[in-house]
């Protein structure tokens, strides 16, 4: 009895998941593999991709590992999509080097790979003999520079600042940090009193910045390499009764951050355009399937969002 | 001691799942996809073997993911220093074994509950891995080393062969040796085992050491597979390993369970993930489905057990 029950329920579950599969026959299938869906950035990216896929008349399979850092699961998803014989794979790599073996496997299967948002480590890719069709993403170094200049100018070129870093060794965060450092190098009287990682997360942004406020109560501004950490920092500032006295600049301009900018708790954020990124990924995946020539880099607009 | 009947239930579940996928997608039942699943399952399956031993002693090991990360980065750094790969692999395995033995000592000599000591080790090993690498991944290895993940033997990927080897050996250990008998005895009734002259502390420490060693082995495969060792690798792998063990019919109360069951449990998880990817199911639904299957498996398992009594 029980065994029949398992059989029945598993079958039912799978059939329930099956909707949409049949309508897709004949259309090209394009996969979008993201880092996670726990971040509004990727939800926007998926939304942009879905709209474009609709217009271009192909089936979109959007997938992401359960945890943002899980490169091995991301690799599994790509392997499974290769088995599924999708026509093109767009991937936002969870790890710039670790994703290379998966890309090579897609190459071997003759499936074009378009990299979105985070670059693949070009040296590792070359060594492994892999190749990608194009990179679609924003220039994070430039974004970091925008943030650095904004903070320096707001402080009139003088003051103590803190940085909340992303995960070390993560290309996106490192690039933002590099750009930020480049920009403030022009302002010798800007001093970085603390620079620590909060692993991209809101709750860690809160805790880490609370600790920084304890050890450096004089800090005047904080640059967080993403908005989630910036929003955490804002909570920490509010909890210590310093609202309005510490300038917060984030990165990504997600909806919550835009609200915070409107209400005055956040000074600025750097807007990437994930929706546009998702759209462009589909447009160029379409071109790749049709074997059109595609430039090696497709820049996506980046801008400073302030009140 | 060994519950063949219960494994049978889980096996039926696995077969039903495969049947359903075979009906739903033409991409499932191909040789290349089945090998693909086996390869993807291997890492979790190997960790789950150690977890099965630990859980049969009525313990738990939450540190396997962190131990995997630490073993991985130490081995990778050794490789990068130009040490021949077999020695580097040995170093990685020893790091895992050592962490496991420390867990064992904390539990047996320090009298800490396994939950607490391995929770501590989870954090310590992760921290050491991060310090050791300054948070950065260590990547780019020789082809000989990467052969561990990319190599094939009669078209079967080497990680799958390693996995099969581990399962044969573990099944033998658990069913045919003193270590296996005592593992069940300790989990069934530790007091009684102690009174009947079993060196409980020694065997428990060995079991945790074995669990650490297997995490180290998983680290070898993972590192070769990604061509990189990350200090943040393996986060929450303990939960996947526990899930595979529990789906496979091992009781968290200790004293019962089997290696074969764990293999089936790990395969169910692998097949499910693969199938949901093939079908293009949203990632949110995937998590819900996998969670539901874990709950369902244990519910059915408990119902079957009651029936038998």
C-alpha cells in the first residue's frame, strides 16, 4: 500500500511540475542559470529574460542553486541542461574560475555559452581550452569609481570612511572595491578606517557595521559593495541612534535601496540594470543560436542613483 | 540488525521516481544522463557514508561541509606548492581524518554532545579554511590531478568508481567486522555496549575519524571537479548528507540503518535534482519538492516500521 502511495505521489508531483513543457515543442530552448533567486537582482534579471523570451518566441528555463555560493550545484544544473540539450546557456557564474569546467562541457556539447553579470576568469578559461560567446554585464570597476567619487565629493575630500566588502575572491565585489579605491586615491585626506566583509548579506551587514561603529564611532560614511549589506548598515546606524550622521552608499539600486534613498536614509546607490541584462542575454542567445556574429562584450548601462 | 525490508521500500520509491521521469522527459533515461547523475551524486553519497556510521551510533556530524572545505584548501595549497598529487591527496585526507578524530575526542573524552562539538568544529574548520586562504579560492591544477574527476574507466567517470568502492568497503565494514557490530551496539544501547566490554570511546572516535576522512575524500573529488578549492565550499552539505542517510532509512535515534539504504537515499536526491532540472522546474518549486520527499520518506519509513511491530 505504502509503496503504491509513494509511486502515486512522486508521479503526481512530477506531473504537476510538468506544465508548460509540452507547449514548447519546436521552439528553441534557452537556459538562464543564475547565482540564486534569494536576491531581487536576479529576480529582476529573470523577469527581463522572461519578457524577452516571450517576444522572441522561445522557451526559457531559468534555474539557480539554492545557495548563492554553491558553484558545484550550479555546475550540476549546467550538466543537467546539457543533457536536456538546450540550444543556448546564459550563466551568471557563482565562481569565476570554478564555473570553467562546466563551460568546457557545454562547449564539448556544442551549446553556446553566454556569460552574464560576473566575468569568467579568462586565464582559467584559456588554460582549459574553453570559450564563451560573449559577456553581458556592467563595468563594476566603473561603478566602484562612481561611488568613490560621490562619497569623496560629499565629504569635501576629507573624512573617515568604512567599507563593507563582498565575499573575497568574488570577481564582482573585487572589481567594485578596486574602482572605489582608485577613485578615493585622488583624495588623500579620505581615510579608510575599516574594510571588512559582510558576505553580501543584510544581517551580516548589520552586525559588521555595528561592530565598526563601536570601534570607530567617528566614521562619516560607508560604502557597501551591495545594497543588502548597505541596508543592514542602515539598520545598525539607526539602532545606535546615528541616523543622518553616517552617509551610506550601496550598490545595485534594488527596490528597497531606492526606497531608502527616497526616504533619506541612504545617500546613493549604483544602479546596474539586471532587467536589461536579462533581456540582452536572451537577445544575444537568440543571435548565437542563429549563428550571427556577436561582439565579445556587451556593456549594460550603469549609473548613480541619488535623491 | 540489517533491515532489508525497509531498503526495499526506498528502492521502490527510487524506481517509481525514475519511471515517472522516463515518462515525462526523453532526456532522462539515457546512458549519458544516468552517468551524469551518478557523478553528481558521488560527492554527497561519499559524505553520507560517514554520516551513516555516525548516525547509527546515535550521533550527528554537522562539520562535514566545513571539513570538506578545509581539506580541500589545504590539499590545493599543497598541490600549488609543487608537491606530487598523490601526496597532496594524502595530506587532504589526513586533514579530514584529523578533524574527525578531534570531533571524536571532544565527544568521548570531553563528554560533549555530538551536536555541540561538531557544531563547534563546523565553525572552527570553516574559520581555519578562510584564514588559511585569506578567503580566496585556490585554483588551477595539473591534468593528472584533475583526472580524478574527469577520468573515465570503461566510460564510467572515476568519481563514480570511487563512490562504488567506498560503498562496497563501507558495507563490508558495517556488516562483517567488529567495527560495524560495535557501531550498531553503541547506537542501540551505549550503556549495554560498555558493560559488555566494548571500548565505546575508541570505536566512537574511529567512527568520527572515518566521517572526517570521507569528507576529505569528497573534497578531493570536488576540488578536481571544479579545478578549484574554495574556503566557502560545502556550506550546508551536512544537511544533504543527513537527508540522504535519513531517506535511506537510518534512524536518528541510532542503532539501525544501512549503507545500501544511504546509497538509495543519495540517488533519490540526485535523480530528483536532475529530473527537476531536465523538466525546467522553477528553483523555488525544486526546494519544496526535495523537502517534501524527505518528509514523505521518513513518514513512510516510520509507518512501515510500525506495521512490522
